[in-house]
């Protein structure tokens, strides 16, 4: 079993994962023994993430994170990551992302946060 000494090291946005997969595709020499399986996984994962976030650029992610930093209620790293990867559109979706949501935010702050997210997030393409 693999033990992670720093749990934050593996927390990447979907955009970052796609970038890493593209780098891996460009730079790797895939062995013939496991190459076909690995290449298939690499291709399918890349396609899924590309289709999911085709309109989201690194600059879009930076702009959203900057706007979240300016929000008066501090958000955790994991909350920001979830907002970037799966931008909530409703108060219910936001409540599933944020710990102690109802204790931390007023109704107005919920509306303000959802407005910020909507302003800086592009509609993901539907998969399926």
C-alpha cells in the first residue's frame, strides 16, 4: 500500500491533470508489454477531461481562484479545488462542497459566491 506523506501533493485540478497527461503522451516511450493498455487509459482519460473542460483555460482557473481569494469568507484548498473542477450552480451543490456551509455563509453570501463562480466558470460540455 502506498502511504502519502503529504496529502496535498496529489490534489490537482482537472485542467492540471489534463496538462500532465498531455506532457506524458508527448514525452513517454510506452513499452510494448503494457503499452496498449497504458496508451488506451491515457487516451480515454485525456479525451474525457478535454471534453469536460474544453472551454476552460489555465487563465480561467487563475481568474476564478483570484476571485475566490477576494471573497470575504475564507475557503479551504479542497473547497476551491472542488469549485474549479465541478463549479456549483445551486446552493444545494455548494452545500455539498463546503464544510459547515450553513454556519459559514449567509443567504446573501451564498448568492454572491454562486454569482462569482458563474461569472468565472464556463459551462462544461455534457458527456454522454
